[in-house]
């Protein structure tokens, strides 16, 4: 006579195997989505900073006096923090604050927005995706 095998707990073990893989995948998708939203918000913020700089630096009083736009690097004057929050509110959630810098060379003005305090939740990404930034270059 053959003895019947005991299969108790097999379903629970299979559930744990599927559960770990499924939730790892869900958290990875959530983390990459959060990164993509942050990167798009930084691009929007850099574009808004470039737009504000262009409006201020290429105003008629500047261009009529032949003043060079290369001196237009004070982004805090052109786009204050209150306006930045209106442009990209997602970047200010959880007490985070993006930084904006403007630099100029002989032929262009570069506006860079970065979120240095941003950290990925999943350790599988390493540090490659931490502190995202986006920049916009304006030739003149």
C-alpha cells in the first residue's frame, strides 16, 4: 500500500515565492515612476527659469542699451521661490527644495534645475538615479 504525501503548506510557500517577486516589481515600477515625474518637473522648472530669464534679459531697455545678456545669471531674481512652487509643485513635497543655477558662456546661457535631496527607494538602483537634474541652454 502506498503512503499519501503530505502537501500541507505548499500553497503558502508558493504564495511567498510569488509575493516577493510581485511586490519587488510593483515597488520598482513605483520608484521609476516617481523618478520620471521628478525629472519632468525639473525640466519644466528649468524651462520656466529660461523663459523668465529671456523675458528679463531681452527686454527693450536691455537690448537698446546694448547690454550683454551674459550678465543675466541671477535666477532667484527672475524666478522667485513662490513662482517655482506654482510651476513645479511636485518638487516641493515632503520638505524637498530644488536648486536652480544659471551660468553663461560667450555664446549661451544655461539654466539648471536639480533636486539634490532626492533618493531612490529601491536599493537595486544604486546611486545612479539619485539627485536628478535637468538643464536648458539658451543660445544668444
